[in-house]
C-alpha cells in the first residue's frame, strides 16, 4: 500500500516498481541520486536562462524595442536555432522537474529532504549569482516549470 503521509524509513519505492530500497546502502545511493538530479535541474535552468539572454542579442538592462527584438543573433524567426535550443532545454527541464515532484510524492522524508537540499545547493552554486536582469527573464518562478 502507498503511504499517504510522510514517513521516515529506508524502505521506499521511487518512481518505478524496480527502484526499491531495502538496505541502508541502497537508500543512501537513492538519496544521493535525488540530490544530484535536483541540483542538475537548477544547472539546466541556469543554462536555459543564459541561452535566452544570449539569443536576445542585447544587454538585459536595455530598454526593449519589440519590433527590433530577434533581429540580432539567429534571425529571430520562430524556428531559429536559439529558440529551438531553448524549447528543448525547457522540455528536458520540465520533465526532470515533474520526475522530482513524483519522487517527493513517495512521501519519504529522506527523499523530500534530499530533493529540497539539492535544489537549494543547485541554486546556490548555479543561480544565486544571476544578475538582476537575468532573473527578470524567467518566465515562471515555479520550481516545476
């Protein structure tokens, strides 16, 4: 039966029926994997935001001219390489975010702590140095989007 409240224990089934932990070693490796994947999520989000800044072709602090946007770096069409790359990064990052959400829904306290800690560490390492303008380009501040 699936847990419906948080529990603390080493026996957890994570995402797939085949990913079960029954020893402290397998549980520790699972927590480490959750921490690394959630930090990697923050890294990919940083890359996506930076790609968006570079593909805009202007310094982020400039006043935006909507009719001229996209005329620099890549032509600015709907199918420019920068836009396609950004869309791919967004898709991969969204998939990772939803997998992390499903992992948290295992209701295991250790998995929850590992994911939140990984997100915080990833933010500290990869995103806390963002300039103010880079944070203005983020479409959605939700952790899963």
